[in-house]
């Protein structure tokens, strides 16, 4: 519970965040998605946003975790991670961030229109990173976040502990303030990620616990993305993920027959 105590001692709790921003259970989906509520309000400005990267300032990963978890239940995973990061940049930087519609990543839910492709959390993370960094740095940071995602058990202990301490809720009738089973996706795909968790947990895709799992996953990815961006801003970012020896061996023969860094055995039999 050490991580929870640190979070609460900072005065940043999910309840206080919801109270301040209006992202609570009483806020309608339209308020978050279409900018009619406090958290989604857009400042009307004239002019064209420059195509160059926008300013970035250090953000709090744990606040990003809380915002993303809350936002997931309004418009899905891709929106949640993008919302968490960009809404914080609105608060701290303003300017062009006020002209970016937070709803623009809503399409990415469920692996893009529920097709189970790239996990929406990674889609949202990539969009946020792309707003602030040059192309070469975007590739390095996003590749590292994607790699980390494929080998990390979710939901994290940090998100579970916060849920138990603060009473995360799927909705007003179904509190999900319990520790949830973990799984490792071995893939950046929504389909694989959810399927592995269903296999590990025994809950079906339609269960509130599965939705809560994805909400906590949103928080985990938002926090990780902010940590990577903070390190990049400080000039200390070094990619940590490396493909496995098994995948490297596969690519040594089949590198010209495919594109990507995914673990081959997540789809193909080893040989």
C-alpha cells in the first residue's frame, strides 16, 4: 500500500479529482466526449495550429492514472489515455491544447471501432506523444511503451491498490474495489490482451470486472506514457524494451517476409 499512501499524501485522490473536474458518475458521456462539461470544455480560438510539436511540461503520472481510469467509462480506452494527457496539458500549458478536441480518439475504443486491433490505450498514448515530440522521438518513445505493454502484467498492483483504497466504480450500482487477476498479453493487440485476461480471470468480456480491468489498464498506460514523456523532456529517456531472443531468431530468417516487432509465437507456432 506504499504507492497508495504516496498518492493520497499528495492530495491527489480519484474522488478529489472527480469533484474538481466534473468527471464523476454524474457527468454524462456527452459532457466528456463532446466538450459540454467542465473537463471537455473547449476554448474557442481563431487561427491555425502549427504543425510543429506543441510545448510539453512535466506532468504527474499518478494524476494521469486517475484521469484515464475515470475517462474510460465515458468513451473507452483510446479516448481515456489521450484525454488524461491532453487535459493535463490544457491545464498547465493551454494555448493550442485548447483547440484540440478531446473526443478525437474516441474511435479507438475496443481496438478501433471494436475490431480488436491495436489496443486503444496505445493508440491514445501514441496520439498524445505525437503532439509534443519530433517524429524520430515519437517512434522511440511509442515503441518503448508498446514493448513494455506486451510484457507487463495488467492491471498493475498500483492500480489495484488505489482501487481497493479509493473504491473505483464501474457504475453506481456495481463497485469494483477489489484486486483483479493479472495477465500478460504478449501482444499489443486488443483482441489478444483481452483474451489473455479472460483466460486468466475466468470473467467473460461482458462482465463489469473486465470493463474495470480495462479502466485500470488505461490508468497504467497513461501513467507510463507520462513517465516516458517526462524523461524525454528531461533528456534522460533511454529505450528499455528489447525484443526477445526467440523473436530475434524468427526475424533473422523471416525479417523480409513481415513488418513489425511483435512476438511471433503469439500467433504462430514455434519451430
